[in-house]
């Protein structure tokens, strides 16, 4: 009987020693999730008529600038791990084929660099030198972004996520529209 009380005491103590830190972790996790939500609301997204920031890329330690270009730029930001990127690849390839004389298409990979190198595309794929700075500047999430930039470097159109046939037609329409 004495041993049963002692065993019950130690089991109770053990449970308390595990439950208290677990409860503290749960409370801390909820607070952190709330802070992340607030931070996301405070980060301004890229918007139409703003200038696209330059991107430092690893290749030859150069920058990709989008102002004073002879053509508009279709900037594709993707990860080889996102599902809508695979679906968008068909649209991007078709746009490259149909608009190559009017628009330069540039892709920037945010994740899955090795897999991106194996894609069979005719447009260049760059890797940002500072991935965290790039993600911050372009507000990259886990989905793709397709951004049409005019010759002066202003964003004309932007879409995060999966493209559809209406988006494809809109990109073609805007790409063929002249800038003055």
C-alpha cells in the first residue's frame, strides 16, 4: 500500500513535469502564430505601378535591372517544390514561344535550384545571391509569381499562384501594348 502511494506520487510528479512545459510551449506557439499574422499584414506587397527592385544573382555576380530595357520583362519567380509552378510552366513556355520578340522572359528560382537547372526552357533561370533579401524584396511566398514589368521598370501586372487562360490572355494583351 505504501509502495502504491509512492508510485502514484512519482507518476503524478512525472506527468506534471511533462504537462507544464508542454502547456507553456502551446501558449508560446499561439503567441508566435499571432505575431506572424501581424507581420504578414505589415509587409507591403508588390503592386502595379511600383518599380520592380533589382535582383542580385549568383551568375557572374551581376544584378538584374528592369528599367531602361528595350523590351518588357516577364519575371517568373518559382520554386520547383510548388504544385502551381508545374502547371504554370506550360503557360510560361507558351508565352516565351509566342512573345519572344516583344518580351524578355526571366525566371528566378527561390527553392529547388538543382531541379530548376534540369527544366527544358528557352529562357534564363537565375538564382538570387541573397535569397532572404530577394524573398523580402519580392514578398515571395510558397507559390509562384508572374510579374510583367514595362521598359521603364514599373510593374504592369502581377499574379501570385496558379495562372489560368484569362491570365494568359491578359499577359499577352499587356505585353503587346506599347509603352510610351
